[in-house]
């Protein structure tokens, strides 16, 4: 489950979007090759996606997960 591997942070408000939707919002521009500020309406706003991604990056979560995947041979 995504919530088990992402850092816990007490946000000012409860999450309106699932972790899956936030990650999809971060990956969508990479897949489709365009600016991340033009996300489709069914994904979270770009400011929300960036805010969560930035928190995960600063907490080292992304690097830890990538190192774990590399150690398991998941990205060979």
C-alpha cells in the first residue's frame, strides 16, 4: 500500500486526493512529454502534486524507495 511507504506528515487539511492520484499526477507529464502544470482535470492540481512530491523528495523517501527497488533487482 502506498501510504505505508510514504512519509507521514500532518497536513493542515485531510487529503482530498489518494496517494495513487498524487503519484499519477507526478508521472503523467513524464509519460506524455509536456509541462506538469497542464494536468488533466481528473488528476490533482499541479500545486498539490508538487507540494507532496517536494515533501517526499526532501524526506528522502523517493531515494530510499529507488534504492530498495534496485536492491531487489526490480529495475534491472
